[in-house]
C-alpha cells in the first residue's frame, strides 16, 4: 500500500493509482521512444489521481490547439488563435469562441453576447479604451463564469471576472481574452509557423 492509499485508508486493490504504478514498473528500462512516452503518460496519470485528493490543487495537462479559421466580411479566410469558451451569468449560459490576445491588457466580450446573458446594466459609465482602430467606449460587466473548452470538456474555469463590453455600433466579432486573467494562469506559446498555440499552467510549465 503506497502513501496515497495510506492517506485515504485505501483497501481497494483496484485503486487507479496503484494500478498505474504497477503499469509504470512494467515499462522497459531501456530509453526507447515508446518507453519514454509510456513513462510520461503514467506520470501524468499519477499526478492527476493525486490531484483529486481533498485539498489538492487541480492538475492541468498542457493544451495544444490548432488555430481556427475565421471568415472576414469580405469572404477571405484567416487563421487565428481562437479557443472555444462558455460564458455564464446568473440567468444564461452561452458557448462561443475567444481570441487569445497577448497584446490586450483586459478581456472583452461582444455586446450581443452580453445582451444574451442579460448582464447589460440599465445605466453604466463608459470607459475610453485605446484599440488598434483608435479610442472606443466600453462599459464593464461581471461574468459569473468563463470556462475554456477543449476536446468538448471544460478545461478550466474563471469565476466572477470583470470584462469590458463595446457599444452596439462598435461591436466585436468574438470575445477577447487578454492578460488580466488567462495569461496570469497559463504560459501561452504561439507557434505561427504551424498555426498552433500551447497553454501550460504556471505551476507545471517549464521555467
């Protein structure tokens, strides 16, 4: 019985972590590509099992995603580092895509999405924000939750986050995730030559 099982008073011989540990011990010692890959998979699985213990921080497997194609108003298709997200208020939940933007100091959602979520205040104070297209007026709102979606599953949640919303006449084509939340939790690597990006949680990223 290993330390994990002792901590949990485990008497289950089918314990996931124990099974993974036994599989790990059967991996050939010679450093082949297959054995290295099997060892990495076992270590990642053990870390994940351990992370599920009460009081343990969540373990994030690095995410590697392809850029998504986006069609412009003129019909031209471009590739952008977009990620599927789910945004929620007290009233509604809505799925959309968001741009990973290392040049943005704050995060934004389109006016249309804020309207769907029912979070547009009756009276609000505008904030002038400098954008690539010049100064624009935005107003702040609070999202109850913003979730990153990868492989059809929720990868991580951001709770009660403050985002900016533009006026209807200057609406955004998609949500924008700036450096205020996403980039503080993850190391984000853009690989333009192969149109991919990677997210590595700060705790587990290579320093």
